């Protein structure tokens, strides 16, 4: 309906002030709601970009707790997934540096969210995949392959694939970071969820 579409298009503007609330739980919940809406609808993802919400999310990731970082990485992924243009908007806002920092987090959920968002940026085209490499993500992704959590290994393998699939040069850059040894090791794993 027109009323429902109008409400959706204004949702980013309505949630923006809640991202700056003094209560961390409200900030986290607003970020999660924004991510869910942007994930569902590319118009809302565009309104997140147009409403200058990305710079605030990215800046806040440095100072917030792991729950907020995970929710903010989800928003970046939700925006980037829709198109190369929206993924480029995430890159232009400085999102890659924050996502690489997520890969260094002690919390497995934050690592997963960061790796997943990087994959959604890289999957669109060669230039975006190259931007992910230039951000320093690949060595951190290779380190994440050594984590014990199966879900991290699966997401990281997918992200490395999203980076490497565009050209032989990008594939070589991923291989040069030492990923092949770890991916080959995981291919021998008996657990079907780990096989890549």
C-alpha cells in the first residue's frame, strides 16, 4: 500500500535519532532494526546512505560494545548487498576499515558480521573486491580461517571466494596471503558444514 511504502521510506529518518540515544541498548536495537529494514528493501538501504547514517554508524563502531559493532556491521552488509553503487557508498563512507577491525574482535559474532559484510561489498565487481584487498582485509580473513568456530570458517571462505572470483590477479592476491593452505586443510574436515 502507499501508506506502508511511505512508512518504509521514512523508517531510516525515524530510527536515526535512536542511534544517538544515551542508552546503549536503544542504540543497538535501532541499528538492528535499520539493518533488517535495509536488508529487506533497497529503497531503505538508499535512504540510509542519503540520510548520512553510515558515517555515524562507522564512527560509533570504534567506541561501542560488541553488540553494537555486530549490529552496525549488519547494517553495512544490508546496504552493500543491493548493488555495486550502494556497496561503493559503504566504501566511500569508510566502512571497510571498521569492518577489518571487526575481524580482529575477540567476539566470534563480530568477526562473522565483519567478514560477511566484506564479502557483500566484494562480490559486486573487480573494483570493490580490490578495495577490500587494499583495506588489509585478506590477511585478517586468513587469520579468521584458523578460528575454531565453524560458522566463521564458512563465512570467511565465502568472502575470500567473493574477492577472488573476479580475476586471476585478485585470486593470486588472495592466494599470496596464505589462504590456500588453510582452505585445503578445511576441505579435509569431516564436518560437511566446514568443507568449502
